[in-house]
C-alpha cells in the first residue's frame, strides 16, 4: 500500500479543499472508506499472501521445476511481492489503526519505505518481462535455450533488474524528499524548499514512473506473449515423439501460468498507472486532497492484489501447478502416518512361505 505518497502514488500536496478565511487550509482526513480498506482489505491480503507465497516457494523449488530458469524468475517475483506487502504494513498501521508515526526522523522512514516499495514495483514488472522473454527464447530457439535459459543466467538477470530498479528510484533518498504535514496521515513528497526537484517529482516523475513500471512492460508482455503462443501452437502440431509431447506439455503449462500472471498485472496496475499520469494535469484542482487520497487508496489497493493473488491465479490456470501443490501436501501427510504392513505369499507346490513387508 502506498497511498501516503505523492507521485507516483499520491497527491502532490497536503491541502484539502479551498482555504478557510483567516486560517490555513484544512488537512486531508482519513475517510471511512480509506480506513476500511487499510484495516480489513489489507488484513485479508496479508493472510492470503502468507499462505500463497509460502506455497509458491515450495512448488517452484520442487525438483521438476527448480531446474527451469522460468521457475527461478518466479521465485524472484514472489520475493518482490513479499517485500512490497511487508513495507505496506506501515500504512496498514498508520491508516488502518490511525496510529501516528512517532519516530525521531519520519522523513527518513518516508524515503526508505517509498524507495523499497517502488523498487519492488519496478522489479516485479520487469521480472515479468524477463519471464516472458525466457519462455519466448525457449520456444523460438529450442536448441540454444539450454545454454541461454539457465538458473544461473536467471539469477544474473534478476540482480541486474533489481540494481537498475534501485538506481531508477534512488532520487527518492534525497533529503529534498520527505514527510509532508497531513494530520495523522503520513504523506510523503518533495519539499517546497527545492523548487526544481519539487517540479520534477510533481509534474514529470509520475509519467516516467508509470511508463517504466506499467505501460512499457505491458506492451512488451503482450508482444512476446502473442508470439510465444503462436509459435507454441505450431510446435504442438509438429511434435510427435513422447519426449517432444512431454516438453510441449510443460511449455504449455508454464505459458498458462505466465499468461495468468500477465493478465493479473495488467488488470491491477494499469489503473494506478493511469491515475498517476492524470493526477497533476487533470485531477488536481478539480478534486479536494481528501478525495484524491481516497481515490489513490482504491487504486493502490487494487494494485496490491497483484502482489498477493499470483499463487491462486496459478492454481486456477495450471494443472501442473495444482499437481505439484497436491504432491507437496500429500507427501507431508504420508510422512506423518508411517506404518508397516505384511503380506504372506505361498509358493506352491513347494509350500514355502515368503513374507513381504511394505512401509506406508
């Protein structure tokens, strides 16, 4: 959750509505809808994410999947999802329970949590692009893919994506960015003392961030996905050997997981990206700060679904994913129930008896 921030995920100032005669403009307030979203909505997301992320780790670390570079990228994707939700606990407490930040340096905390959360958002988007590219290479270059699509290369790509995402958002760590006065709600943004940086963050940064984190990844995801699906459909008609059909089946299952993840990403993050782009040029001045913060709360909550529901979307779309999940829990159940069964076999006409012992 990141509704406490101005661009990319919050309004550009802390005033709510027109100024009152003879006094400063009123502070934005936490509406009942914001409080309900933070208190109940995010509590539900955390519960679902706890089970889903742990199960995803266990599944993608299974022997049948952990040797595939795509699975390594999905593990990295799950880690970025977890980081995003962990950082959002701050806003869950601040807005859901309406507990004011009483730390010694709230501006430093603003900078740190926004930097971590925005880095996780960018990393998540480009890890999806890496996953789609990985599957595209496997389908387009099946003979070279064994040298290109390796877990080692997946780790290198992940590190590069995280470093670039951190560098892209590094300006947030500047002292010119920090906490703004907004009543009990924590609102982070550029301080008015630095006019150039203030203009950049309020007018230019939202569009740049939304393009890098949402719009460009969505375009690349669609291009690579369509081409992968087209090539995989053609290979399915050609493959006749058992090994070829087995490989095609695995590719199809991974493609389903990939497509489901992409659709979830587009449906949940695109509204927030468009909101960030339209915020300063269109919405500011037509809506009060309280209304902007409330609208930002809704779009940010929708975006948070992307970092929670991947596991459940995978279960609904991929039979392989469901089979691996059932296998994990069946193995656990078998390990808790161990017994010995005996079966006596008589060999006629010698009359010799043999006892067969089975461990269950």
